[in-house]
């Protein structure tokens, strides 16, 4: 049975278990047995005698570990907030509430609060919704419940860290891929390729550079993988991050952090696929046929 994202983040083997290796001869990325033994040949070009490189590099693993830490911390804090809400409602109203009931009531209150116009809140609608969601007998009870429901939030600061760090990770992986593409496809030395990529600004510039080098869009390339949803979700999370850094502090919520963690945990597989698609040495390709 597959683990949930929360269970995965708490696993002692995550994110290390995602690690792959890259052949120093043909750039093929895979997960073949005994990869730490230099005498085992690469399954693509059959080259042997050199140790494989861990894929991705150490700085990417540092970011993955940070993302996992903040994702785990965000869930812990969110759980604590839920516990406090349930306890406070119980103390105020003298009865116990299921967690799901309390959270549904809080979500409905947020929706009504979000619909307010010109700062005016429809109090009757709010009270009626709280009475219905919590199955309360009186308006007075509903009015007492409104304050803790309005005060509850499923978003904490760590959610923002997950989103921002994931965007940083994906940008770093894409930069590394573009550098290697320039070396393999255009013959640039590493320094020259790095300087070219360092001049790019934003995802749009990087997307255009990928298309210029490969003659195909990165969206189409990712679409050939088993994780075809990756590109659209990446664009969505980038948009959320950009709104946040340009003055919308509430742009990042728990849902955005969930999307970001899904991207982070899938990033190694996606960029391994892209490297194998775009960066295999031409000679190794001919030998592999």
C-alpha cells in the first residue's frame, strides 16, 4: 500500500530513497543495482570503470530535506490548530464535536467571510450557517462559536516555506539540466554554459531556452513522462509564489503547500526523465541501439 504524503515525509528513508545515479560517460540517469561499484557497466552505454554521480547533486538534496522538514512541521502545527479549535468549541458550548464537523464549519465561515462586500458581513447568514454546520439549537450558541471559527486558519508560516523552497529546487534542477544540454548539444564548456544560464530570468526565459536547444517545449517533454501533470502544477505553484512575494501574504495556503510537496517528491523522477530524453551523449545513443 502506498504511503500518504504525510506518512512519506515522516519516513526515515525519505528523501534519500529518491536518489538515482548518473553515468559519467553518457549522462544516463537510472537506478541500477550495484551502482556504487565502478565495474558494473552502465545499462545504456555499457561504460564501466568510473564511479557514478549521485543524481541530483548535494545542493538539491539539501533543498529536498528542508522542504520535507517544513512540510512535516506545517502538518504538525495544522494538527495542533485543529485540536485547539475542537477543544475551544467544546468548552464554549459544553459538548464534544468531531474534528470533521468543526473544520467544515470553519471552512463555511471563511467562505461567507470571503464574500463580504465593502467590508459588510451578512451576520444572519453567518449565524445560520454555524447553527446548521454544528447542529446548534440556538442563535446565542452560534454567535459564541463564530469567534473561534473565524480565528481558525489551516495555513501556517511553514506552508510558505514549502512553496518557496520547492520553487527554488525546481529552478535549480532546470538550470542544471539546461547547462548539461548546452554542453551535450552545442558543445559549450561548463563555464560558458553556466554563464549563459545564469543570465536567464524567471521560468519563461528558461522555458524558451529549453525549446531553443531541444526544438521542443518543456511541457511536451514532461508530457511524455509518467508524470504528465507536473508542468501545469509547477506553473500553478510558481504563480502562487510570485503573488506571495509581490505583496499577497495570503496567496500561499495549505493547498498550495500540498501541491508543492507533490512537485518536490516527483522532481527527481521528472528531471531524470528529462536528462535521459535530452542529454544522452550521441555516441552512447548509437552504441545503445
